[in-house]
C-alpha cells in the first residue's frame, strides 16, 4: 500500500491533537497513525471506508470466473 508521507502522524500527536488528524483526512483523504514509527492505524472518511468494504458486482464476477477456471476439473468431478 502506498502511503502519502504528508498524511503520517505519530500516535502521540494524534492523541494530543485529533483535530490535526481530521484536517489531514480532509486534505489527503486519509491519515496514517504511526506507533513506534510503524504504520499502525488508518483514519479515513466513512463513505470511503464503506466503498472499500462493498465489492462491486464486476469484481465478484471476475473472481468467480477465475476460481471456476482454476478449479474446473474439481467442479466437473463434483458434478458427477
């Protein structure tokens, strides 16, 4: 995952100044909170999180097609 370095904030600073986290989300689309200098948490707008969770029908169809192609012999055997 690519992370915009402008959206990084330490957990200490996020704890002391959450409004700064909110401003980062407004500006960059997300904020990445670092714990021990390692990305640990991501804060994003709620609609963006919902969008990520809901797979599109096209995505599901594509994945299904790949699984069927990959396991075609097993499906044929099960169909007997």
